C-alpha cells in the first residue's frame, strides 16, 4: 500500500477528502477549527512537494444546495491556515469545478462546494414521502445509485491521485470517502497523515495492546453502546461504566436511582453484560456514589449519596468523590487507556468535576508511560475544555467512525484504500 511519506506529489493533482464539517455560529464564524488544523500536515506536504489540491468535504446535513451549508463560509479561514489563496468552485461537479481543476498549477488549491448538496454523495434518495410505496422507494434508490457512479467518476476525473484524510467519515461508503478510490490504482490512492494516525492509534489500543488495558465508557444509553461494550469485553482487563449508563446498571442490581436517566427495557441486558464480564475475567467497575440534584440544572440543589440510594425526586448528574478515587486507582495501574464519554453532565459547570478527575487520572497514567486514546465528541470536548488534550497520547477526530472501528467493524473508507 502506498504511504504519504513515500509519495512524491510533484506535478500531481490530489483530490483530498477532508472532514471540514466544523461548527459555525449564527454569523457563520468557525467556533472550533480543530478538524481543519488536523488536515494541514497532509495539505502542506502535497503543496511543498509541488503538487496541487482539490479539496472535497461536506458541511452539515443538507437536503440540497443551501447557503447555510456552503463551504464558502470557511474558505477565508482555510486559506489563512494553509497559507495560500484557496480557490472556490460553486458546484462540486459543475463546469466551474472541472475548468478550475484542469487549470490548477503546482502549489495551488481549490475547494469544491459541499459534496452533500448532491444525493449522489451519500447514495440515498431524497424527497420521498414517509409512506411512499415500496416500488417508488426501490426505483428512487436504483436511480440515485446509477447516477452516483457518474458523480463519483466526475470527482475522480479532476485528479491524478486520491488522498483520504477524513477519518470522521470513514464509516460511510459515500462517493468521496470510498467509491472514488476505485478510479485510482494502488499506487495512487493513500491515506493522509491524520487518517493514518487515527488508524495507528486505534490499532495500537485494540490490536497491539500493552496491559493492563482499561476502557472508560460513558454516555446516557446502554443501547447506543451495546456493540462496543460487547467487543471490549473480549479485549480489556478493566471496563469502567459511567455517565447516564450508570443508573441502568444500578437499577438492574436492585438499587434506588430516583429519577435518574434509565433504560428500563435494558435492565436484563445490563445484567447479561455484567455476567459476560465475569465470564471473561474483566473487572467491570461501576460508580459507588453520585452527585445528585433536585433539578436538571446547573443551579440545582446538590448532595452526594450512595449511587444505589438516590431519593425519589433527585437524579444523578455526576459521580461522587469515592467513585473518582475508585476510577483513578484503576486508571493509574493501566498501560493502555481508551476514554469515550464523560462521567456526567459536564456541560453544567457544577457537574464537571468527575469528568475532570478522570481526565487528570489519564494524564497522570500517560505521564507514567501509558498509551491513552480519547475519542467521541463529548470526551474530546472535555479534554479541550479542561486544557489537557495535549497531555493525552492521542485525541481522535472521529465520532461514529471511531466507535465502529473499536467495535471491530470494517470501515469502507479504510478498506477502499488498503483492501481490508
């Protein structure tokens, strides 16, 4: 497989799939440019080699062309960070895109308009009524799949080499993230630095593990994390369950959880996961106390209680000091650490302490030689908020892609380039 370090982009036109799906405020100002900065090493390598760049990305979830989701909003900032005046094509497969791509000179860059303005990017029909007849749905799916081939072929025609640096979309078999690779031979399709770093980090954790291996899984619902938890129970030594999931497990074990978030239909599932952990000799670590509140608010009255003795009109919004100490003891003995999901409602300042304590414990373990991988939007937001991102071994840019990779699923964006 071709690698970016060994590839010389001199005289080449590179179609680079990036993930510039960045948050914008009401005035279309970028509020977090992490994803753009993450792609810079790849883009600068291409330009420094004497190549040119065609940037392809999506922004938001548009159902067709709309000014709100135009990549034109981020063009000035991308130009500033990249250090070149990035050109813009107002339609990713229009005449302007073709002509500007053809005219690109070494050292120049062009950004295409939002790829998801076209249904062909995702390969899903749009505008169908929910109660549309089955035959109509089938015909629409067939039509968009057929036109997707031409859409993909057009994108590929702009370039001589394809570079995928969008790990955040690697779990999607979209035109620009996977299908386009078919139009380039094995020596002219490769991962960018960001994509390769993401793959290396996850595979170091999941396949080349130094033990003890501890995973910290937060989140509100067991149901949304079931596959990843089941896969981790065959990999880890310790599994810390935290966040809103805590209360489903606690209730399943007979505890009183007040009005804390709980999936009542998943109590048996929680018990089966505990049993599976025991079978696999995995140390499943649950909270022992909680910071509870009489309202879902930063200004609510609070107290610390045993996690299984929460009063009826109160709810758990974070872990308590005993649990912080318990989690830290497990983390500090670990050599590989995966963190996905905060311990509580960290958006409220009064309920950030648990997540901060977990983050600080991971920092300490990392400083003592552990490899730490942080992934998932809320966990990444935590380490950024607490100013400790640079003290982790690796902070992933992928949300759903990271989770599916950890679940052991095959990601189309990865398979398209390396074949497995």
